[in-house]
C-alpha cells in the first residue's frame, strides 16, 4: 500500500502542479461534491431530470508538524511572507495576514493505494494547532477546493525525515512572562466562501476570503490571580508561543513562533473539583493591536520564499 499527501503552490488558480512537500498525515477527508440539480415537476412523485451542478471540494487532513513541512501551509493560510538570511544556510520566514480578497491556492495530491487523488484550487480555510505534554505538535487543516481528478500513483514519495516538534521544545509567554502551560490550541480561520460560483462554469473562480479569526485555548497551572485579574478587568495581553529545535548553523537553530500581539480573554475562571490539581482554562480571541493581529516566524534551511 502506498499512501501519502503532497502539496504544491499553484502559479495559476486551479491549474494542478507537482507536490513540493510530502506531509506526514494521520488521516485525510477531502471529498468532492457534484452539486447535482435535480428538478421536480408535477408529472411524478420522483425526480426525473438531473443536471450536474456547482462543484466544490471540502475537507482536509490531520498531520504532525516539523520545521520543514509547515511553511507552505502557513503561506497559503496567511498570504504574506518576508524572508531574511541571518547567517549562511539559515533562513527566517515571517508570515502575516494580507488584507486582500484572495489567497494562494494549492494542489493537494493524495496517494490512495492504487491511484492518486488530485485536488486543485485548494484554499486553506482553517488551521488548528494543538499540543499537550503527551503528544507532538499536531495540525488540522480544512479548506475549499475547486475540482478533483485521478492521476498515477507516486511509487516513491519523498517524505521529510526530520522529526516532529516535541512538547519539550515549547515555551509560552503571556505579557512577556513565561507561564506553566499544560496544553495549547491555536486556530486561524479565513472563513472562505464555497458558494461563489458564476454562470458559465461548474467550478469556483478563485479562493475568496472572509473575515479572519484567530482564537485559542490555553490551560495553565493556577498559581496566582494574575491571569484571573486580566480576565476580570478585560485586560489585553500579548501571547508568544515558541518551539525551538536543533541547531542549523553558527548558533542559529530551527524554530517556530506564534505571536498574537493583542488578545482578549473570553473565559478565564479557575474551578475546583474535590482535591484535584487546580488549573485555569483560558479561552482567547486575537484583536488588532500595534502590530499584525498574528505573526508566525519560522526559521529553517529553506532558502526560497514559499
């Protein structure tokens, strides 16, 4: 059995390209809807006429994350990228949301034992990063695709051999102060349209974005009333989540960092249960502050812009 998922950035929306990155997925759920138009008349109790209607592909995949396989996904979700070269062999990619009606599109190729499922014109709608002390960093991707076709199976997909990001690589700061975090979930959602078909074609014309939402959940050890006071007083805070990997060159290492410039707590109470260890569940939403609503920094050895 040969199973894989590859992604590549399209130069033209909906025109399939080869997969540049093989993603270590645990599952995928990409499904085409034919959107049949089934007309009913007074002539009978059943539908007699069926017309192929507007097509779209929904779903996505779940994967483990390392410092080499997440860059293109971040570029597709946020749109903006700048690249710098702090030392030879090391590149820093900084991703931030673009204030635009469109985002890049991907071709997703899935090896399904006997053939390759090809989804073209795939826009990333939602990313959900999650980590806990017992699991590596995982990512759930959901999106909207333009069309699906079948191709030949890749007999030797080139999986990235770098290990996954470990919970031991993580550090979390709120307001510049490191906290004892026990679990984290961070969601980025573009609210992509999936029903903007036009006359003359069954296929979507572009990746069309809606309002950007950045939100998350953080469980921390309850050791003081600091975060509770921030919740009660509606105090905005800066969130920094960073994962550090091995050295690349000259003291510069792999890292992945999420910076939420300004967040508001939607909930933040600590609740007691018999003599159980006391933790605080913080739910937050990002709001515009002085900087970008979200900045994602990825340092690796990938030279080119994604």
